[in-house]
C-alpha cells in the first residue's frame, strides 16, 4: 500500500528522492527563502496592479458620460438665453422637485444641465418619463452619481456654472430602517463630493440645496422656525439632513461657498413621488385596496404642512436669484460668503384624515381605511412651517391650498396612469 507521502507526491520510482534532495537544496539557506518570498510578493503586487488597471479600464469604457458628443450636449443645454441669466447644474433632475425646478429655469431662459442616478428606490420608469419631458424642453440629463468626482470635475471644466441646485438625495423616513447605507452614500458622502467639486471650481458656483423639515425632529414648539433646535432627529433620514446642514456650514466657513439650505415641508403634486402617502393612497383607493392611516398617541390624527410643488419651485428659484456669490477661488476663501437656511412650507397644516377626504371627493371613490397607531419608525406627529424669513428675503408666498393642489394631482394621476372607469390602474 502506498504511504501518505507517496499519495501526496505521486511519482515514478527513483525520481521522488531526486526531487526531494533538489527541494532541500533550494531552500537550504535563509537568504534563498527570503529571495523566494520577495519573488512571490512581486508577483502578487503585479497581479493586483494589473487587476486595478483592468477595473479602472472597465469603468472607463462602461461610463455613461464623456466624449465629444456628450460634451456638446452639456454645453448646449447649459446655454443661457436671457439677459443676466444663470447656468445651473441641477442634481436629482429626474426627481420630483428637480424636474419641476429644471423646467421652470429653462422656461425663463436659464441654462440647465441635469444629473441623476435613476436608482430604483421607487419605480424608475417614472423618472425616465420625467427625463423624457425634460428632453422635450432641451434639457440634457446625465445619468451618473454625485459621488463620481471625475465626472463632476469634467462638468465644471466644460461649463462655468454660476449656480448648483442640489436636490439629489435618498428620500424617505421609513426606508432608512431597511437600507441605512444608501442615506450615508447619497446624503452625506454625495454631498461632500459635490461640495468638493464646487469649492475647487473657478469660479465657484453658489449652492442651493434641499434640507428637510425632518430636521426639526421631536420639537413640540410650533410653528417650526429656522432658529429652533434641530439636534433631536427622529430618523436616520433627518439625521443625515442635519449633518448636511453642518457640513455645508463648514464649506461656507472654510472655502467661501455661498450656501442656501431649504427645509421642504411635505411637497406634493403632479409627477410626485410614489412613496408619499397622498400618492399611494390615490393608487390604493382606485384599486379598491385599503389604506393605512397612522395616528399618534391617544388616537391623535397626524398633521402635515402640505406644500404644493409650484410654491416650492418659486421658493427654489427665489433662493437661487438671491443667493449671492461665492467668495473663493480654486478652493481658497477671499472673504465671507452668504450662509442661509429657509423653511419652504404652506403654513396651513392639514390632518391626514382630512387629506384622505379631499382625495375621496376628487376621485369620487370612498376609501377603505385601517387606522393604526404610528410605529416607531422615525415619523413625527405634525409639521408646521414658519416662513417669515423666506417671505422677507425673496418674497416667498405660497398660494395653493390642499384642496386645489390635490385636484391638480388627481387630474395628472388619472391622465398619466390611464385610469378608465376604475378598471385600469397601473
């Protein structure tokens, strides 16, 4: 029977002993073993370098940006067509607010270039439909991630953007419990990457970005004012937005970037987000499915300061128009620059059951309601905006009440999804 040694190192008789003696001669000295170790390290390092090169090459060749045609599209979209107009990079341009802001800017003659990663947090086909709408108005949207520093640097090289409207973010309070990493990736890392590109640009653009009313967290004082405490976030989403306010303050202080943060209050309307309650309620009511209506402690109805999209767009554009200039150049600050935060709300909170009642009226369908106590998932019982600062600074004045706004939303919803006599809702 063959020995264990023969099983591990099978050979013809006589040759094994020769190889064994050769093996011992090769490794007889410490210096020889050291040389073998260096050789193995060199081979490993070479392999890793080659692999890194291949990965980089693959990323380059699979990139959705770059090239002469791409650069031409960017330049064309960024062209300004009015006196004293601005050239604006809009991140999250295929999103709800981003698409509306992009259209409003383009309509008045400003140059607009959009950026969006088209993630699947909600149905990407809705984002693609918004993109098509923007394309029809000669707005070019780049499919890319705000964490791609090379792409951002190339954009600022091609276009001397005067302003950045930063609306790209991972939205949603409850989803943060399922995928917390996406909030850090988009709302913190992505924000820093964008600010780095802005502070390195020459000239530096003014930055307006979307914070959130969620930063008010567990505050009980109403209405919420910009001077209130914001150090008690009730969700990870809120915490990332609060972190964003601190990060933007730092870039304003060190690099002279003009920064304006906008705390949005429950924005709704046509082309809205399917994860929002008014949107999902509409879908379920039309499909005859029950809706879940949350209540606070002691069966208190939740209330929201619902703000119609057109009013929010006016606030965004007013913020851009009054943003002032950044004072840095190539990452070096020359003087103080504006740093502002504004609430953009409607100032008229409405309870969720009342909102459902308005939907029932416009849909002409009675909702099947399940009332459930609000879970501990980061939602807050009410929101209510004090908008005096925005009114004073750029004349912000919301004009659309919930009754009117939901009527416009329902009209769009029925048209977009092709609803017909309750039989065809996608």
